[in-house]
């Protein structure tokens, strides 16, 4: 319950993975109670973790700039501070005591939970009321199916129309990576942050791209257009899951009205099927996040430690480097690592293939594999990532394991080698018959097409499977 406060009691809104003004319950609650400070804290503790990459913060900093632009016309500027928590809150409080802290509840990993406990103890000691609201359908402890005002079924909340600024606090502008002594980002062509871009992506997906969703998301060639590409925006909350789900429902209603009995022939996938499949992914998202929240050890411990997943083998630096740098000699693996290096995104199936290949074929430990992928994905969301890494890498046990063989995946989803050639120009002239298996190319063909194994493209780092293992196509 939110305690009634004196009208002028200052309210601090602590932005975390919710970098937006629309559908932001803590911001609305604070605005109704008094003057507000809108605060984001860059935590050196997060930047020092082994799952962190500057690419994540680059996206966050852009989203903070966009958030500041959205807050300014409402009457408040965003304040960004750098430091450990709760020390940053203590510093703010000493500038001028505040009455309440409003934030979304953060679910997922152990370190944020430990940090939130420190904040809770500090707030109690200072007599600051901390109001936390669940978001995206997950509550602390892994409880799914959050109902009421915070539930996914409830329509998204409007942005506040006006915010009263709290005076007497130092302001803090959005820093750059350089201000934070971080190296520049290495990714050339990643998605950009900010709520306006998230809303634009959603609108374009619903209006034009969703039709290709069901057929397109498995293909490394088509998925970048067929998928919604909302993942980094959902990870950092520039748009809420609820906003997306309600827009999907509205699109389905409009489509149903427009069709008005004009059904497609039986067996033809309808636009409605695509939208339902997409909404299903958002529910999987909630379920995976709830899974990690209920069992945070999934980030560190294999569900089935004896299932293999490379954990017991000595770490093979050379194999790891070949996998991470895209020099395994397996074209689909190498192409996926190149596209990740350049864009920080690849589709679900290729992520699963990368993790599965690394542990089952190269014998690399699942956690090192998961950490590398976490740093490589712009959309790194621990609650989705670790449960799926465990499943893909075989760490969740043989029953949960799906072995994604790169040759079989290439034949099923990149039969003409378009994706592989786009990332590995050295394979440009390799005939289609060999583009997934260049080691089978006769020497004369290798010389004729300018792709000699061991000189222009690596020999396979491990012997290729004699036949592609039975696997999901
Ligand atoms: C090993 C591995 C690691 C992954 N790590 C991440 C991660 O760190 N962050 C992340 O957002 N996704 C992760 N995924 C899931 C998936 O690959 C991405 O969500 C998807 O590729 C993002 O593209 P999109 O936004 O176009 O997805 P869409 O197909 O448009 O899906 C919409 C949203 O639903 C969610 N989603 C999609 N697929 C899944 C799924 N299978 N399980 C749970 N939620 C899903 C995502 O939030 C996504 O943005 C991982 C998959 C694997 C196999």
C-alpha cells in the first residue's frame, strides 16, 4: 500500500530496465504525490561483471538520451549518476531528504537481488518508503500471472501529462562510454536505443512485417526482417511487454473486422496465426524470466551437471577462440559469429545452434559459452538467456537438449548459402553443393573457386560428423 505523504514530499523515480515514460506505473505514482527526481544510476558493479559488454551500455545511454528528451516537455530532466548503491541514494538524500523511492521490481539475477536488499535496508534506515511495482507479468520469487494493475491483461498506462521538478538536487547529464572510462563499442551496425524507435519498430512489424513471421523467423536470412526485432527494447524496457501485447490484440481485431468472413483457404497460414505465434513468444519470455527468478542458480549451475555440456573437460583455448571468432571451418557457425560481431543480433535458431555446437561438438563449458553469447547479444536479458543457454547447450539434461547440427541447419535454412556467403565472402564462388561442407570440395574445385582449405578458409576445427545428427530441421 502506498502511504499518503505530505504534498511537497519529494518522490524519486529510479529507472532501471524500464527506460520509457509510457506504461510506467512508478512514474505515474510519483507524479501524483509530489515533485519528482527522475534518476538513472550507472553502477560500476554491473560494468565489472563478466556478462557485460559496452554494446549493452551504448544502447542504454542512447535510450537515456531519448528518455531525457521525453521527460523534458513534461517538466523534468533526467538525472544520471554513477556509483554503487545505496551510496548514490545516500548522496542524493544528503543533498535534500526525499520521502519515497518508486521503481519497477527487478527480477532475474542474484547480484541485482543482493543490491536491492542493500537498497531496502538503506531505505528503511532513512525512513524512505520504497514502492516497487512488478512489470512484464513477472513478480519477485518467480510468480507468474501477475494480476490487477500490474498484470499483462490490464491496458497500458498513459504517460504522465505533467511532472513537477524537485529542486535542490545536483543534476547529472547522460555520460558517454568515454566519460565512464570504457572502451568504444566494437559492433558496427547495431540497433539504436530509445522509446520512439521501439514504437516505430512495433508499428512497422504489425503493419507490414508480421505476415512473414511464421515462415521467416527460423531463417538466418529472413529473420532480421520477419522478426519483430523488439528484443533489445524489451530488454531495457524502452517499450513494455504489455504495450506490445495490447497493440497485437488491437491489430488482430482490426484484421478480423477488415476480413469480415473473407477467410483464407484452409491450410494457408493467416496473419492472425503469425500474431498469435508472436504473442506466444512474449509469454515464453515471461515464463523464462520467471524460471530464472525462481531459481537464480541457473545462471551459474547446470541443471544436470552430469549431462556433459563441456563442464568436466579441460578448457580448450584454441577451440574457444575459433568458435568465438568464427574460424571453426563450419560455415554456418562462422557466419553467425561474424554477423553477431557486426550487428550483435542473430535469430533464435542460430543462437541455439551456436550454443549446442560449442558444447556438444567442441566440448566447451556451457557457462563460458553462455557468457560469450551474453556479451555478444545486444538484447542480453539474463532471465531469457540462461534458461535457454542451459537447454541449447545440453546443461539442462539430455531430455531438454536439442542438438542443432550446423550442416543440417544450413541445408534446411540457408540451402543456397546466401547467408553464409554474405558473411564469408571467401565462399562466394563455392558451388551450392559444398557451401555448407567445404571440406568435401575436391582440391581441383577449391583451386578453381579460389577457396583452398587451410589457406583461404580453415579446415574444420573438429572432424565433421559423418552424417548430420538427427536434429530439429
Ligand atoms: C541460447 C539462446 C540465448 C538467448 N538469449 C536471449 C537474450 O539474452 N535476450 C533475448 O531477448 N532473447 C534471447 N534469446 C531468444 C531469441 O533468440 C530472441 O529473443 C530473438 O531472437 C529476438 O528477436 P526478435 O525480437 O525479432 O524476436 P521475436 O520473434 O519477434 O519475439 C518477440 C520477443 O519475444 C521474446 N522471445 C522470443 N523468442 C523467445 C524464446 N524462445 N524464449 C523466450 N522469449 C522469447 C523476446 O523478448 C523477443 O524480443 C536466446 C535464444 C537462445 C537460443
